[in-house]
């Protein structure tokens, strides 16, 4: 009997220490919403003495604007209680005795006393820093056109060990045990040698270790990665000239130096997986201020780290979008300026040529206007094609047509673009009639041939070859132009990319990107070979379609 009483007394002292030394607010409320108990940290946080809050409604600590609704919410929770962990995403506020309002973070739990009376337990911490950090991030988001901007927010909570509970509270042992066992944070206590003496249910849930596996058996070293312990050992040696002989000595000395408060680190689960926590380890001292052990509090911050990761990813995407916008504006302003200036100057000169003898001059400038308008139309068509590709609106329209006639017609259309002495040679082998998307093939050939003309010298030859049979369609376009450097080839199919040796040649940098997307859409392959001042060869292969492909659902 004496042993049982001594054990209960020991546990009672331990729970009292947990409750009174906690650096997180703890408050106990009965079914009527009356405050039964509040720990020293909460009283200090709100600026009250214990006797000022005892028996008062919980609404005393809540801003006036919530008073009308809160009793209903409180009654609903009491009738249907369920644990609500910290970090649930709710914006909650408290009000101090002096009327100052501040954001808080709350975890709720409930339990029944021996007399079957129901109590609600709340763990509460000042969320001002985190709330202000979030508002700062939201302000940054607004500055970047309402897109997410990453701002890594540190979760810093200082939770310490617990001391004396109010002697007037009945069922002290049961109340304090219920508080610790229903806490939504990991709590563990150690003696001077580091052996774990207390391990709450949340600690078991997070680490996968049962209470019986760790209490009186293990030290908290089991939750840490060896490399992290070794890193801390080196820091102690280099910065404080402290030699830690055991792994727990590392944790012990770091705690005594007050360096484990809200420390972000990785804990190791029993199954070997790791998860991020905010860790605080504080000293437990007796009435003579002698070291009696250590108290650890760990909060799982996986959700917070995931949110921060998403912010970083969103910021990266926003930066890439900004770069694309900048490149587009720069390219568009340059490419539109030249043909528009040509049209304006030619129109002005045509007005000056009023005599019949000036007809040839008028025709010259009319041709310049027509050429410039066609150039603008080509640029706009590239923008429209890019828009359709990005929106996934490029649909296949398969028909039968003569591939040789299609290519020859395109060569005729492009004849006006040829430089002095340039010529295009075309040869075809295999089947003339194919079943394919003539519009997509036409756009591919137009882009590649236009580039070949644009980036080739005068008096040069451009060769286009096609082949078709029952299983394959092959297209090869070869020029003897300026070529593409090895460095530029890595970015050749990117939007708005211009080769380093082609910056002074008119173009949008969209043609090859569009071609690659068309080839991808129709299930083909694209390859190329190029060398500076020796020309470029593009080779494209497609599988041949059949009219029955639609019927057999081969085409999407």
C-alpha cells in the first residue's frame, strides 16, 4: 500500500511539474464554460492573477466580437468533443486583461473526471510572430500579381517543463494526467542520465515506439540521426571547447547551453523514416535548484514544411513566368517595329509618287508593304499556334492527300522569300497518297523551310526530301547555312530562344518550339544535326495512319 501511495505521490509531483513549468498556456474549462484552472504561463500571457479568472467564463479571454457566437460553438464542442491539433489553419484571437488583442494557436482535448464530469482542456500559445509572418508573405504575394511568394517561416516554440498545480483543484492527478496524455504535442521526460521516464501517447504516435519500449530503457538519442548528433558534437567542441563522451551528453550540454529551443531538426521513426519537428529540451530542477532531469517537447511540422515547399515551387514558377513575359515583350516590340516602320515609310513614299512615270517606284513600295504585312501575319500565326498548343486545342484532322503536291505548293508559296541565288531542291520516294493531317504537316514544313531560307546564305541550296510507305512518313530538310552551336542546341526547342549567331536575323524564336509540339502531338520523332557555318539537317519521322484508326479509337 505504501509503495502505491509513494508511486501516486511521485506521479502527482511529476504532473504538477509538467503543468506549472510548461512554456505553453494550459487552461481547464467545465461544461458551463467556466474557467477551473489556468497554468502560470497562460496567466502571464493574458496578464491575470489566478483568482481573477477562476470561475469566469472562457469568453473573458476572447475578443468581444466573438461573444455572441462562441457560447454556441463551445456548447457544440462539449456535446461532441474531438481533438483538434495545433496548426489546423484557423485564425484565432485572444484578448489580454489590458485590452490588447493578439493571435493565438489552440489545441483542444476533453476528458471525464471520476465523478463523470466533463472538462475541456486547451493548449494555447502566442501566434503573433507566425501570424505576422503569414501576413508578410501574403503582402509579398500581392506585390507579385497575387501569386505565391516564398517566405520561409520558422516555427519557433519554446515549451518548457512543468511545476506546481493549484492545491485547490480536486482530482489533481487525474486532471494533470489527462492533460498530458491528450496533448497534441510530443512530450518526454528524462533523468540526469538521459533515460526516458515519461512518454505521452502523441510521442508514441509520432515515433512508432510504445511507452513500454522506451520508458526506463532508452534515451532520446534513438530519435536522432547519427550525423546530426555528430554535427552537434563538433559544434560543442569548436565553439565551446566541450567534449561530449556519449551521444546523450551532446543533447545534455546543448540543452544546458539553452541551444535546443524551437530547434528545427529531423526525428527518426521506428520504421526508419524521418520527419521534421520543432524541438525544445529544457532542464527540470528541484526546489534547491539542483538539476533533476530534462523535459522534451517536439511538434511535428511536416505540414508547415510542405506548405513552405509549395511556396518555393510557386515562386519559382512565377519567376519563370516573369522571364517569359519579359522575353515575349522584348521580342514582340522588336519584331513588330521593323515591318511596321517599313509599311509606314513605303506608304508615305507612295503618296509622293503621283506621276504616271513613278509606277515602278509605287510597285516597289507596294511589294515592300505586302512583304511586311505577310511577315506580320506569320508572326501573329506563330503566336496563335503557340496559344492553341498551350491550351491543348490542337486537334488532328486526318485526310487523304498527295504529299508531293503539298510540298511543291509550299515551295512555290515561299519562292518570294528566297535570297539572291538561293534554290530549293525537292525529291520524294514511296507512296504519293498518304492519310495524315495535311494542316499540321504544312505548318511543320513551312516553319522548317522558312528557317532554312532565313539562316542560309545567298547562292546556297536547300534540299527537302520525303518518303512514305504503309508504315512510315519521313521528312528531311537540309540547308548549308550558318548552323547552330553545340551550346545553343541544348535550348533549341525552347520558347523564344534565339541562337547566339542569329540575334541580328529577324524571327520570334517560336518556330522550332511549335514544330516540336506539333511532332509530339502527332506521335512523331524529331532529330537534327548542325555545325557552325556548315548547315543544319532536320529529320522527322511519323507512323502512317489508316482510315480505320478513328473507328478503332487509335486516334484521341
